[in-house]
């Protein structure tokens, strides 16, 4: 099981109870500090990969003891200035720095406030169903599929076929053999999805429900466990996916997700549209209703 989803354990003397968020923050700091790309110029032969704890502490202008406590997963709070200094010391990219800030905020929050949305509102269901020529579905913060339109069912398969597998986007990517065949570049899609899920999770790492889902999927899928341990991050934006269409024709789609106003904070709509004219034709043929069979001429 990934360390970032481990159960609560007692901290060292003076640290109190180590929270899930603090452990996730410590795991992330250790992973970022250990990257080979962080080798120090002119450092000679080194026994460690990346940077030493004291090197990060000096670069961030904090004490080595304080930084060690952070990596140990103690529930110590950090100021925004310190978080920014750590991001610079670890040479984090934009997505990584944002994730570090979200983890620090989660540690500072007394209790997780997230309540997982269990169903899509009637208005949102009607809106998604209105996209007759574009696959679309609604997910919550755990990526459970709350509703999918008919086009999504045709192009991506039923989201209700296998409870516990097809009713969650991330679980389906790793546990549904049909999606491995449907996505022509499955490995890239799966790794990107994990990176987006981690980045979107942010403050949810301290929530038992979200954390238990990650732990369960890691136990069911060694591939997901390895991808999760990589700590890759990616912010969602417009992307492309290549699928095998219902008729076997290659189908390239653009997709994006957005948060509709007036809905719970964790609800998002995922929408797919054709990437070009060729894909538009493939999608139209796939969604075309089957007409009555012609009687053979006599």
C-alpha cells in the first residue's frame, strides 16, 4: 500500500497524532527532494540521490529540525511564505508547487470539510442528456460517475455494467479490460488520469473516504499503486484521447472538465467532442440510430 494512504500512527515525542494530510505532505516532500535532477553542482561524490534534508532547509531558510518534522509527517503548520520557499528550494514546477500549497493547507485544516456528492441533480442530468451528439458524464470528487448521457454509453460503454469498476473513472481505467482495449493509448491515458486525480485531490488527502478509495484501488491494482507512488501531477486542461470507436474505427476526441455553477463543490462535468472532421464522421456514424431493415427486392 502506498505510504501516502497509510493509517494514522503515533508521531514522535512532541508531534501529537500524525494526520493523513501531514503524512501525505511528508511523503511528497521526500519524493520531490529525492529526484535525481536535484543534484548539487560541485558536490562531488554523494551517497544520496537528489538533495539532503539540510540542503533543502538551508535553501528554504528554515531549521533542519523543522524540515525533518515536516518529512516525518508531524502535524506542524507552515506559513505560505515557508511553503513558497520550499517550492523554490525543491525547484518545483507550477503544478507541483500548487499541490504542495494544497497539502500544507490540508494539514492546517482542523477537519476535512468535504462531503462526497452521491447523485447528480435533476437539472444537471437534464443538461448532460442534452448533449445528444457529444459523450458527457458527471463525476464527484472521487470520480464516481453520477450520471452519463446516451452518447457516453455508446462510445465509452455502460457505466453501470460492473458495480465497483465501471461506475468510477479511475477504477475503470485500471480494472476494466474493455477500457484497455477501447483506449488506443491506454498507458498514457491511465498515467495522466492518476496525475490529474492526485492534483485534484489536494486537500482531500485528509478525508478518510477519499483516502480509503485510493488505498482500496492500490490493493486491487498493482499498476495503479505504482502510478500513485510516482507522485506525478498534472492540472486538468483540454486534452485528446484516441479510442477504438463502436464500429472499430479510430476515434480521436478532445475532452475537458468544468465545474457548473450552483452545484456542490466536488461535482464536475466531463465533455468529449470530435477532434477533427474525420472524428466527427466516425462519431456521427456511431451515434446514428439503427433504422429498420430493408426488405430484399423480389
